[in-house]
C-alpha cells in the first residue's frame, strides 16, 4: 500500500490525511474531528498550531507533533524538488519513460506516444447503474471505467468493453451483424453462468487502441437508434425457438448513454446492453447460440455452428468440457437463487445523516451560517407545497436567484419571496455593463447589494415586453451567451471568490439551460468547492449529476450534494443554524408612544438608510452572541469602528460599558433643544460633530442614535446613495405607519464623513419635501446629525457653537477617570497590542508622550520582521495609503493576490489569510467590512501607527517616493478585479487630492500630501517622477498632466511645465481649469522673467516678459470662454488671471525709464490709451503695440464680469476648489477686497494718477476721468457699495463726493454710456445713505429721470445692474397717485423680468443653494433716498453679539423679531396663494415676491406681512408672518 508521504502533500485526500495521522500516533477522536472539518492535504499544509487547538480542542502536545511532522514532510518535499533531474530512463513520477502513471495496478501499460492528457485519461468514473435508463445518465469523454470483470456475486454485473469505433461506421447489415454477434456471445456467456452483466460499446477494450487506455470512454455517433434495436432480432435466428423466448427476457434493450465532449459538435454515445438471467427464466437451461458473421466472400450474413459460451474471468469463451458443464447446472441455479434471495432480503443501508451533511455544506463546518456570506440560488419550478417552506431562504443573505421558471413571478418562488423581501426583477441581458460605467456605478445603478436580484433566465410569462419562454434548443442558441456573460460578471468582477456560495435547488425535472448554468459557474469559480446541490427527487438529481460529471468527479459531486430531503425538511434543518430568524421582526416607535412593525420588504427597498430599530440586534441567536462576543469587543478596542452590536452587548451587560465621552452629553442637549416645540422652529435642524481622527466622534454619534431609538426614528445615511434616494427614503421612514404626516416622530439622521455639499443637498431636498407636504410651521421633521473628521474641530465649532460640537483628543478629568478604569479592565482581558488605539485615547494623544509611545510600540513590534517578505511589502503599502489617504483600505482580495495565496476552501479563507501574515502584520492590521457588499478589507489600526511604520521600516535606505512608485507599478494590485474601484480611487487620491481646510484638514495644500512630502523632504525630481508614473499608469490622464505642469512651474522648470500644460489642454481642450493651469504656467514664467531683470528694465530686455504675459492672457481668455460655455460650473479663474497678469504687466511697464513718473507722469496712460508710441519702444515692442493698446479694454471686461458676479452672489470667486481633479490654482480669500484693490491699480496705471491729478480734473479727458473714477473705487457697483461697509480705513463720504465730481455737471445732456450711468447713480445712492445732506448729492427725481435712458436703450439690452437700479428707483411709494403707482409698477415688473432672466443665465445649471443670491438693500419707511436701507446698517443692531451668536440669530430668524428691525424696515402686507407670496399692485395687480426661505411660506392661503429685500434677481420676502386678527 502506498504511503501518503510518497506523494505531494497538496494531493492528499481527507482519508490519506487520516491514515498519516494514525501513523504518527494521533488519537482517533482528533482524527475524526479533522476529517469532519474536511482537512485534506491542501489544508493541512496551511493550518497552524493555534487552529488545531481552537477548532478541534486538541491539546498542545499532539498539535505540536502534527505541525512538526508536517513541516518535516514539507521540508523534504522542497529538497526533492530542488534536486537536479537524474539522467535516467525515469520520468518525474519515477516511472519508466515508456509507461504512464495510472491509479490502478491492473491497468495495462500504455505506449509513451499516447496523446491523451494524463489528467483526463486517469479520471476514474463508474458505469451506468444496472438497469438504469440511458437517458438518465451521462459519461464524460476520456474518463476511465474500472477494468472488465468476471463473475462477482451473480447480482453485481460483470462488464465487457468494445471500442466499436470502426464497426459503427459500417453499413446497416454489417453493423447489425457485428453488434448482434458481440451481444449474443456476451449474453450467452452471462446466462450460462447465471450472472448479470453489461456489455459496453464505445469503451476501449484492447491493447491495440493506440492513444487510449483500457476502459476509456470514447463513444461514437449514433445516426439511427433503431439499427441497434433491430439487431437483436438475431436472437430468433441464433437461438432455438424454445430458447429465444427465454433469451428475449434476459437481454435488455440497448441503452444509449450520451458522452459529454467539449470539443465536438456531434453527439457521441456509449451503447450498452444489460443481461439479467433471473433464475425463474434460466433454471435447468444451458444456452447454445449460432453467432451471426458477415461473410465478405458470400456478401451476406452467415450463422456459425452452435456453441455454448461461458464467462471466464473478464472474457467470454466457448465451453471446452460440455459434460462437466451440464453436471453443474443445478449448482449454478441454486447459487443464483440464493443470490437473488440475498438481494431481496439484504438489510437496508444505514440511513445517511443528511441533516448533518446539509448543515456542514451550508455553514462550512461552523455552528451557524456566516451572516456575511452571500448566496446565489439556481432553481427551476417550485411545487406549490414547497412554497410554504421558504423561511430558510428568507433568512439567507441571497445575492441573486437564477430562476428558470417563467411563471415564478405569477405563481412561483419569486411571487412568494416578494411578499417578504423586495426583489429587483432582471433578465440576463441586464448584466451587461454599458461602456463608461464602472463596476461600482453599475452595482449602484442596479442596486445589486441593496435588494436581491431575481434573474429570469428563460422568460417571464407576465412580462409585457419581449421576453418569451424558449424550448431547450432555442435557449441554447439565443440565451446561453447571455448566461455566460452574466455568470462571468458576477464571479469575476462583483463577488470575489470565497465570499459566496452557489446553491442548486432542484425542485422539478432538470433541463439543459439549468445544466449549462452549472457548467458556467464551475468554470468561472474554478472549482466545485462553493457549489452545492439540493434535490428531493433522485431522478432529478441523477440527470443533474450525469451532466456534472463532465466537469467534476463523482466523489466531489456526492460530497457536495444532498439528495432525498424535501424542501420542508431543508427549511426546518437550516433554520436551526441561521443566525437570524424570520420571527425577529423589527419594531419602530410611533408618535403615540406605541410601536409598529417594520416590514422587511419595505426596509430592503429603502436601501439608502440603515434603519435602527427598537429591537436592533435582538434577532441574533444566543449561540452566536456567546461565541463571538469576545471577538466583537476585541475588534472594537483594536481600532475598529463601533457597531450596533457593541452598544447592544454593553446595554445588556454581556460585556463592559462603552465609555460615553463628555461630548455625548453636549450632543444630547442639542437634540433635546431641537425637540422643544416653538412656533418658529424650522422643520429641519442640523447638528455637527467635528472630531479629531481616532477621538471617538463616530462612537459618540452612534451612541446618540442608539439611546434615542425608542423616542425618535433613527437611521444612518449611506452616503454612497444619491441625494434624491436618501431624501425620499427619509420622508418615507418619518411617515411610515403613521396616520397623519403632520403628526409623526422626528427622524434623526446620521451622516458620517460625507461632504458638506452632500449634506446641504439632502437638506435642500428635505425642505422641498416638507414644503410640498405643507407641514405645519413649528413642526420638527428631521434632525441631521453630521459627524466629520477635522484636524481643527474647535475652530470649526467657533463658527456656530449652538449647532456644533467639537471632540478632541484632550480628556476632561471625569473622562480621564473613566478611561483609566476601562484601560485597567481591558489590560486584564487583552494583550496591550490589541488595545493600542484605546491606550492612545486614554493618553489624550499628547504629541510628545504619544509619539514616544507609538515609536516604542512600533519598534518593539517590528523586531525580527523580514524586510524582504511579501507580507512586509503589504504592510508598507497599506501604511502608505493610510498615512496619506483618509479612510483608505486594501481589500482582502487584493492582499491575497499580492501574497499569491491560493485559497481553495472558503471555510479556511480567513484562517489561511491570517496565517500567511507575519505576527507583526496581524497586530497592526485591522479587518473591515464594506457596508453594502460585505467584502473584507484591511487597514492599519491607526494613522499614527501607519506613519511610524513607514518611518521605521523604510529607514534611511528607502524613501517614500520609491515605495509609492513601487505601489504604483504593482500590476497585481492595479489589475486585480475585485474592489478595483476603491483601490483606483485611493491610488489616485494618493497622488492627486490636495488638503483643504474646508474638508477638515489642517491647511490648504498645493499638491497631494504625498507629493508635498516628496518635493519638500526628498527632492522635486522624485515628485515629478511620481506624477509621471501616475500619468502613465492612469492612461495618460489629462489631470495628471495638469499636475505635472503645476509641479514644474512651482519649481521654475517652465519649459517642462509648458509641455505638460499643452499635453493636458490637447486632451481636454474645453476644460476651463486646465486652460487656467496653462495660463498660470505662462503667468509664473512671466513673473520669473520680471524678477530676473528687476532694477535693470529696458525696452529690449522686457520683450521676453511681454511675450509671456500675452501668452498667459491668451490662455486666460480661452479659460473665460470655456467657463462661460460650461453650464455645470462657475469658474472665474480666467477673468481673475487676466486682471492679475494685466496689473503685473502695467507694473513692469511703469518701471521703465521711458514711462518714469518723474519725467512724464501720464506718459504710460498716453501710450496705452492713444495712438502715441514713444520712439524708445517703437522698434523693440513692434509686435506688442496693438495688444498693449487693447489691454485696457481686456482688463475692463474682466473686472466688470467679476463685479457683476459678486453683485449677484458675493461669495468666493472660485466655488469648485474642493473638487479632486478640477481645481483652480488658488482661491481668493476675500474677493471683494481683491476687486477693490485691482480696480484701484487699474485706474492708477491707466490714469497716471498722482497727487495733483484730482486738482486738475477739468483738464482731464473723459477717458482719463473714467480711469480716475476707477482709481478712487467708483468703477463698478460692487466697489461703490463696498464703501458703505468699509468705513474703518477711510471716510467714504469725501471719496464718493470725489467720484461724483469726475462726472459731467449735467449727466443728462452728456448722454453717459450705460455702465457709467449705472456707476453714477449707484454713487449717489451710496452717498445718500452716508450723508443725505451732502451738496454733491443729486435729487432723487433727477436720478429717476436719468434712468429713463435705460428704458430708451431697451431693458433687454440693459445690464443687470441697470435693471437693479430701476427696481430701486421706481419702487412705488404710498403717497403717490394710483396712476403714478401703475406707471412705476410696469417699469419695476419689466426690470424684474429681465433680472430673473439674467440670473438664470448666470446661474446656469448650478443649484441655487450653491450660489446664494445676495440682498443689497431693504425697503424702509421713508420716501425717496430714505426708502432704502443698506444691509451694512444691520451691523449697528447686531454689533453687541459675538460672531457665533450673530450667525445663530440670522440663521434662526431671531434678528427679524428685534424691535430695532421694526423701526428700521417697512412691514409690507400681502398674501399667500398656492405657496407663493404676493404683493398687491395698482388696480389689483398681483406681484409675485419670491421668499428667500421657502420653508417660511404658510401652506394655507393666508394674509401675511413681510420685509422686502432687493437682490439682482429681484425683490425677495423676509420674515413672512401670518396676520392675526386682533
């Protein structure tokens, strides 16, 4: 007998492992336990001593012995493999070269020229069971039957093989003669010795069959089956009349067994005939036969002489001694009779423990099913009785169902399942990913991980579209390819191997489409280990099995199948091992202090929310809790995120408490405040938690939800879902099972680490929903609790302390006591390395103390680590990502690919992965699970540890840039399919994403933190190489080319920067951000050239800088055009760039001697604004004169664009600075200040302004006067109104008077251009608010008369500011006549209409909340100039409040209730109708006034009062209040 150790350990079966364990003296109990756990050689080579102790309860001694002996065998095996091959006549298996290894000793030797692969040739198979119909069985080509056999026990059939390859090609007569001859000869031999037998045609039988082994399945085509049936008519010719009737009863009909062959389109069969000589038929008989033989000479069939045959061993031979043979007839009869009796009365086989087998297969040998494992169900038509027993399916985590029942949605499994869980109904073609869509986007669009995907694989009877049921042949032609693509996508791109199990549930007869599904799964899953088959009917299973044999061996199929259990029995058996049960229905609180049930199906549909129920976690079985509680707690304190189960265990006192930080009480108080009723209460409240990473912010937020789950509806938002989905689901959850939308519990929604923009979008959508539903004012509907990481949480909270809570690493005295006590408790329970993150928290992350603690921890941890191992490389990669990319991780699937782990048995997957890690890696890596897919990933336990690991492992020899480049070029990770979207995002962020204070980072950075580190700490060349590598790796992405341009110009490598900018623009010629970067390259190049010639500027050496300046301006103008055309963004960078370069260019020119102010103060402005060219520059600058003389116009257009934008919105000029790729070069912090300064510079350079210029204003030309107006701040409405708010630096009254003095004394006659007239009127409005008695102030009526010019020019042609002034000037006053009011209203309505059109045009497709309209003036109680109040006036009312208090009062609307406001502003009366606010105009005209806050509009038709504000969109209503009758 061959010893196990004679073959490689990987090839050992479970039985071989058991034999080996016996040979080394291991106890039988341990051996049986390992056999139950299905430990084969593959698994044995990977198990650890810890596993043996934990899983089998084995003592340390035998466990150590097994590991030691195992290692010895592996060591010897490696030595044997490393030895050079001996130059002998032996092959690798130790066999002679002219022989082939075979699993059976009695199989004949085969010539070495045998072309059939050994792996196929040696696949043992069993013959068709005796008397089974041929259609219920299948053979696989090239598999091998046991050798031909003789008499065994008369009942077990003997076997004879005939290749029949040549005979099958003969004509009908010859073929029938050949077939009948072999059958009758074999049958006679069997009947005469009273044994059952089967003769097989199409199976290799002789040594002469070159290329095949004895017993090999080959088969042959069968064109007409009746040839073989009719051939048995030779029975009557070959036997006597009396014998032929008996022979007919003994010889069965030919059975045609299909041979499965993947490389042949023609069907092949094995033809078999069973012989069954029952004793009642053949008793006392000896049969002689005349065998047919086709005579070629006579050209006909001739019968040979009568001969008596018998079976001798594996052959059929003539009886030599007839006398002796006849004497033993009665003996053979009695033996047959006895054998038949024994067969009839044989005690039944001991019944299989199918229940245990089923649970082992489903659970993978565990006590309960893995609740995180996905299942794929493949099934056909369910019987009606079985539909009542599907609870086990309802409790399973099913990813999708391949359903071959076209009526499933009407009367089958889909309909029944849909009553309990929501399903997505798909067809196979839905699993084709459209081009341009990533896997993640496809998963999200199809909601694959939210609701079960029900795939109708062969039509759907109730579907009105074109999806009919097909017969088998049509299905193969039209749908098999779709099935292949569908299965391939799931197995290769969506679910990693080992995360799912495929269950074939055969409840009806099996057909070809379902069988093809098995083939596709076993092909794409690369094996059978995660595929199981459940069948009640033996007949159904047999057909499935016969097909499965084409891809798997009989033993594997039997081991992975459960046959004979009804669906009802399966249901009852599996519910015992499921971690949750269908009885555990979730419950929610209701307003009247009762409870309601949460429908599981509805919950699945609302997939954007993780709903927290009253009885959350109580569905877990006690066994699961008991077995996993320590692991759950360890995971949390090792650095894992808090889960509901942590809080549930603590609440039930099963584990120790989860500490509540002081911030918990702060948040709790804010929630309580929100719940206090007030008629002024907004329907949506926001609370923000800003926390240092690792300070417990997420734990605080979840504790708040957990403790409010009985009083409020609570849910966590899945920020991967769309805004519309979240808001829709939130509204549904608030109103679920409540009778009246007006009377519901508020919904507390938690947003974790999501963008502020996303939060604002959800809030906006919820406000719309609340308004649409006309919820009564004062009703709190939603509390949005945002929890975000921040490096400066205290600063973030100062902005609005009433709504914000900061959580830092610093602990209060009370917290220190709690943490100290808990730490003491945890140190008793766990090793220090397993509670590192808790220790860091308890030490308050004090920089000096923690830095040293982490340094020593990592130093101790890394002792003895193998720097060259794949595991260490993995740790370094993860550390690099975790250091620089927030919330980054690496999927376990990626890790396994990197470590080249081949994990064949999923139940050991986690174990194999963990044992493949070094001890150090196991301590610093923590396992995470994706909230949707449950795909496992890893990260370092804390960013500080990750940073220290990088520092210590890299040392001085390797730099971070080398590691980053190595990671970037790692093809295994980059090309790995599963988790690819996340990996690509993290890798891209590593090189691309900048730090932003607005995102909670410590500072704004110009490049990603990694690139910043490399360029500053290592060298710029390395940083450039990294970005070049990223550019190449990410398919020459334009944004990486943009970054390379920026990095190069930052280090004054302008030629390279120019080239990269050109590359980026060539790839994305219409992207305004990339065009801006190209402009910045030239701008910086221009500035560098200016710096180089500073103090020595001449017309000759300024030619180069001038060229660069105009290249920059040209790029910025292209950026302007692209930005204006783009409806999705507001990028003003091009306009800013033109002004910046223009000012720098003017400064350079003013430094030239030719334009020296001392010599000729206005020489520069004369050159720029007239045809004059100084002789000194005429030749050197000959290519620039036209451009320079056009500079004033270019700059003015840019300044006016920026001014108008700020007068509309008055927010940052660049709103998209937080985007990952599309970012402007720099953000202007105070855009109005910037505009004031640049307007001043513009006026100064073009006017040649000097101290004496103001005194000689009469001598100035109109153009020069206009430049002086710009110089003093009157060049646009934004800078003019800024004088009202900025009164600290200088007295604005004389400034405004000076500005007005530069205009003609009779503006009406002067016919000022529209822009100048706007600025003139705006200057008077500003002056009237500051100094109503000023002698320079024109009469209000004069300004009205002047503004008629706007009307003459046509309001549609008027600029927005002109229409804005028309609204202000012509707003009707109470004392005016009705005729006058009507005239003014018409002007106002027309102006407002134009303003709204301009607003829509400027806003483009950007949501209004992103660009909030700015209110400049409010309506007051006076007349003329006194009927307006500028917003700056409010400062005097609120100046006593702190900035946070001020913000809160504005946000809550409290400011409007202050008595000072009622004195200052005019309270206007109007009404609401269909949720719109109206003013009454003359003759009952309706004037719609939009409300600034739509939520403030009463839902009923009411009489209201409100304050009027004036914006560049038109009038808006503030503080809308329903009028009450006294």
